[in-house]
């Protein structure tokens, strides 16, 4: 179905080759994962499949790529629309209609599909992706995860032979991600659709894929079955790191497989490895806070406190009210009822330099905070605005994601690199409180580890509170002291990370599922328990 023959790619003004002499074939009805570091070229490889690269991006392409017998060099992306459906990293950039139902129908309207066919396919996709309850909603009012499902639906209604997805679960809660991946799995096995998927959250997808293409970042790539690639790969999910830490005889790609290999460990008695954290004074106080958007109640009256030096994760399904809670604390949206205090100040009254030094906020769309013409310009501006030594912000960025060219325009960065840039700019101000909305979208495991170290230092050494809304249960397990769980705009759980995550099978991390009923969330928990034996 897809064939790469000696393909090489380099972009104009680039100092490195993105892909070097790559050859492989993907058969009909195969599901293939593309993995690699942030900015290694995964998105470029996906866009080569439908001709977006180099027809729309420029660049020098050598070799030949064919999809369903069509050579992409001779056909522009529009000529492959009936064969290849593509969902980008940021679905909001690809929408052309305002209403969900209209967006789903747009592609078929463009190709003059009969009305009865369009109606039937739209209904099928609405049911398939659980979008029926938002079919008449404006796309702009949807959560990031709901928008992601709409983008996937808009590709599926075309009944493509090949479906290409760039981080399709990055904005989805664990339940929605599993639903979407199950849909893709059914498309592969029932309809022989060929699926190529790039994803950083490997723990979600490795059990579904047939093969992996691992991009090294220097143009080289390794291709093979999941078990073979994951044996030697550096970027691996917790379930593989656990197998390595325990020196298991096999590498399992599912919870079931690894549970079978660790039964003897679970049957032993161990001492507890996590103790309750101690924190400072109250930093943030919410008293019966309610957030409304016109007639819609996004957050029901909520009361809670967050303490200095505490890392709090706000979790829940897409549309549960997480972003609404964060926006209220950040002072972006004043609550309809109730009161918020951030270090004894009303956050909506803070302005200018006082606001920047008090509240650091990173939104779901980090590019909203970028306005410079290069990475260097953004970092220099952050250094000046925050009165810190020149080069400080850029140095922090290079700690998070190395090898980003300072001359690159922010729009030319990958989603993960752009997020890392915004995180560096916000952290450079050293605000009294840090608020993050989906802070790890597009970050590989290595970048997430460095990011977690920086946040832990920020919170625990400087006694600064951090509040982050996230679907990344693995990050929460590693980093958060406490979890506030929202459902339909209401706080339904508020407690220690260990207690909240273990009580929710859907939101439990991989290690917790493998080692249940032992109270362990991470690989380091397991190792620490074994060392105490």
C-alpha cells in the first residue's frame, strides 16, 4: 500500500538531513507506529505519505514514494485525498467550518458526494467517536480532546484506504484515547484500512501496532516488530522500563503479558514506599467558585485550597471543566460566583509586570504566547522582560529539548519544541505560581523527564505551587503530590496521588495496572520496594 524507496529529505536552510536513504513497505491493513525524539522528523515522514512534504513545505526529496500505486512526486496532496486521510498534530489548524456536523461533512461536499451518503457517513462517525452530543456545537467551544476527535472524524468520513495520524491521543483522556485506538484497530482488522500513527505516549499504542518505525533524529531509522524495536530503543514506555529494571526474560507490550511475568514479585510482602508530603502555607484558595459560559455551567461551585510547594494535577475526562478551573485561578476568566485568592490577591485584578511575576500560565495552545520571528528573539525578549542575564531562557530551553536552532521561526518548530519554548519563557520569569494546561503534548519521554525535574525543583526548592491540567497519567504518577479529579464540572475526588490514581482503573498508570494490588505507581516505586527487602 505504501512504499518508500531510498527516500532522503532535507529542508531549505536546515543543517541536518531529516531522513536519509529510507526504504520500507507497509502492507494493506497494517498498523504502523512512528516513534522518535521530539523534533526528530516524525511529522515530516507522515506528510511525505500524502505529498504535503515537499509540495507545500519545500525541501529536497530524493527517492520515490508510492501510495496505492500512485507516485506522490507527480500528484499533489489534493490528488491523494480519496486515498489518504491525515490528522495533524494540532487539529484546530485544519478546521474549515464552525459547527461540528458541518466540519464532518465538508470534505464530502467538496467532492460532490450524494446527500444521502453524506448523512449516513456523518451519523456513523458521530456514533463511532461519541460525538453525537456535540454535533451542533461550535468547534471553538469544544475542549482540546473533543476537537481532536472531530478532526479524526473528518478524516474517517472519507473512507480513506490510508489513515495518517500525528499524535491523535495527545489531547485525549485515557478513556477517550482507548476508544479512539480501538476504533482504529477495528478499521485495520475489519476494513483493512492502513494506519500510520506517530505518538509519544507509547504506553497507549504499542499493544495495537504491528510494526514500529523508529527515527533516530540524524536521518537514520530502524524498522521492525514492536518487541524487536523496543528491546534496544532509548525512548520506551513504563512497561518496558519495568521489564528492564526487573530483568524479565521477555519484553511485553501489554499489561496482561507483563503481569504474567511478574506474578512472583506481586506475591511478596513489601514496606510502603510513598509517604505523605508536607507543604507550606495556603497559596491558592477557592470558595464556592462557579464558572459559566453564557448558559453553560463549566465549573459547578467548587471549594479547595492549594499550598505553597505543592504540585497538584487536575484530571478528568475531556470537557470536565479542567481548563475552566485553571483559567479562573489564572485570572483569565472571572468566576460567575464565589471567590478566588492567589497569595491573598484576586488574580483577575493583577496587571502587567506584577501579573507576570505572580502567575505563570501556559495554555493548551502555547503558540498564543509567541510573537517573535525566531527562537532567539523570543528568548531574548523573555530575558529582557524578566530582568535576567542574557541567554538564560535559551539555556533552559536547550536543557529541555536540545539541538533547537536559535534562528528557527517558532511556527517551524514541532508542537513539542514550541511547547518547550513557551515553558522556558514562562519559567524564566520565576512566577510565584505556575499553571499549566496539558504541558506535555508533543514531548518525548526524555524531554518529559527533564521537564519533571525542572518542575520538581521549582515547586519543592522554591516553595512555589504548581497546578497542571493533564491527561498524562504517567507524568502525574511521577510528579504530582495531589490530584483533583473533575467530572461534569464538579470536584469528585481530591487527595494524595497514590490514593486517587489507584482508585480509578481507567486513570491508573501502567505500572499500577501491572503490579496491582501493590500500591506502586512508577518503576522507581517498584525498584525502591525491592531494594528495601
